[in-house]
C-alpha cells in the first residue's frame, strides 16, 4: 500500500520548490486583479464579503472568552474568597486547552472539514460559557472554563486558515488586515461590555457567550468555502510528518522568527512596562487603561488600511517600516516625563503592530500547503505564545541589569537587529 506522501503530488520535490518560491511572486500577484477563490469574477472589497464577516465573527468569539471576563475577576475573587494567585486560574483554565487543542483542531479540520469542527465548537463555547454564570463553587467554575476553552481551541486556530481558503494575493493581505483590525477594536470594546454587565453582578458577564450560538448558525447556513480535498485512508502520524516537513522549510522558519520577535517586543517591553512607567508618572488606573486602549485602537485603524498599503508596498517594505516604528517608540520612551507624551509610543506601537502582524500572517498563509493548511497554520501559530512567554522573561533580565531604561533600549536593539536581518529573512522579489 502506498504511503500518503506517495499519493499526494503536492509533496513532490517540484511542488516543494514551488512553495519555497511563492513568497517571491507576491508582488507580481499584486499587479493583477486577484478576486477571491470562491467567486473569480468578484472584484469587490473583501470587507463586503459575507464569508469574511463570518470568519471575523469567529475570531471575535475566542477573544470574548478572555477580554470580557477580565473585568469580573475581582467579583469572582470576592464571592469565592480567592487569593490573587487563585483567581489567575480562571484565565489559565480557559487558555490551556486552547494552546493544546489548536493543533488537534487543525488536524480534524483538514480531515473532516472546517464547518464540521467549528459549529460544534461554537456551541460548546456558548453552553459552557453561560453555564459559568451558575457555578456554585470555584472548582466547578474552573471545570466549565476549561470546557469553554476546549470549544475556543478551534476558534483560535481556524480563522486564519479560513481566510487562506478564501483569498489569495493582495486580497489575502487585505483580509488579514481586516481581521486584525477587528481584533484591535475588540481589545478595547470587550472589557467595557464585560465591565458594564459585571456592574450588575459578575455572573451577568457570562451571558455574552450566547452570541456564539448565533455565529454558529450563521456560519453553518451562510459560509461558502472552496471545495476542500480531504485525506483518504487518513494516517495521523503521516499527516504530522507532512505538516512538519512544511513548517521546517527555511522561509517558514525565518517568518516565524519575525513573529516571535514582534511579540517579544510587544509583551517584553510595551504591555509589561509601559503601565509601570505610567504609574511612576502618577497615572491613575483609568488613565493607564486609556493609554493601553489607544494602542489597540491604532492597531485596528492601521490594520484596516493594510489592503491599501499593500497595493504599492511590498511585504518586505511593510515589515521594515513596522520595525523602524518599533525602534523609534522604544528609543523615545525612556526620555518621556509626562503621562500625555506616553501616548506617542503607545500609538506608534499600535501602528507598527497593525502593519507587521497581518502582513506576516498573510505571508505564512501563502506558504501553507493546500492539503494540510489548518495543521500548518495551527503549528505556525505557536510562534505567538512563544513570543508572549519569552518577552517578559527577557524584559525582566534587562530590567535587572540596566533598570527601566535598559528594557526599552534592549527592545530597540532587538528591533534594529531584526530590521537589519530582513533582507535575509524575506528576500527581495527576483526579476524574471
């Protein structure tokens, strides 16, 4: 019996080479009208496509599971008489199954189809989330949050895969930008919604996951995807081997390095230490919240315009611009001596992240093989929590060695190093 790799022509040496060089043709694709894969005759903006609106709605459900709950944590702690260490488990119980289950959901999605995995996931997310409102004790609350996280695992892993299923070329970049823009707005809106409901009792905030039921019904009835080829005689280990062979290619590893670097900067310098700087300047909790919200708003605004920027600028140029902006923001922060001026690096971080995050995701999507795309994107997504985990550690080491200034100067050094390496990480398009 022939192995899966023998049956799949996508894994020939010839096609491996095609995947290796696809990044070099992105600018050429940009010169053409590139309609979505489902409707080749369509030239309307991606944000008018119902399919993309459904995908973005799925993305927003996963974020809802954390950002709307954060404001209610003090109320939970008071009712169940929890310590600060214990209350953190409300978030941890939700996040752990997402981190573990993302790859599993990717595998199942490639095997059985996107809708088959997403619809039950949305329903589980909603049911377990609403059930949290009726938890009689802390232990049951944690168990329900874990179940909600199981439902959210596919909501984290599959939206980027769906975007890649639907679009290519400049529309892929625009769609990634629109999705990132929605994420940025949700980071500012969800805490307000959760906090507003929590003002009437913390249990009320857990009514919000009911929205996922409506999203699931909408997805099942209205989402239209190109025909997906499924594995025959599915072999899990062969599948993983194929995914790994796609991931360990040079261009993919280099792109993942960029993703890790940008999240090291975001979590190692900005999100961890900007609030501390603001506090030292006398900022209140509300002012710090507004400061962080400004970053999210400009992240959303910038990423929403990425499709326009991508028409005239290459991916390499866009990433160069973003890391240059990161460098500027990090260099000027230690010299700031007023709360108002702190909005400058915050806004700059939002602009830089709004450019580089969707751009790198679009490049990774272009390199994803058709037959195991979900598994590929799920594994590639590990670069994000890796950067989130490494960043605070490196920031802490820099703080121990050089105090607060050292954190931002060390971040600037990493940004400059990444900027200088881009010509090797993302080679220029070669002329025919």
